C-alpha cells in the first residue's frame, strides 16, 4: 500500500524538525533556521489541507501530525 502524498509531507516535516534541533542545539545562530521553520510551517498547513481536499484523513495522518507538532 502506497503512502498518501500528505503523509510524505508530514514525514518531511519530521525530518525538518530533526535538522532544526541539530542546528539550534549547537547554540549558535544559523541563517538556515528561519527558512527551515517557515518551510515546516508551510508543510504543516499543506498536509492537512491536502488530506481534507482529497477526503483522505486517516489515523496515520493524525498520528504523524501530532508527532511532528
């Protein structure tokens, strides 16, 4: 069974969260932090909107969203 596109967006957001944690845990400011946060916000908005538009909301999607948030 293939994963729905909105699940891929959530997984990308999960990876972005790990990258952001690594960048911010170093203690120095990085010019990459803000664009990555904005990208994560856009992905958060997009995955839910895509799921609702396709009528494919699922338990996996809700779980991924909670983990990524």
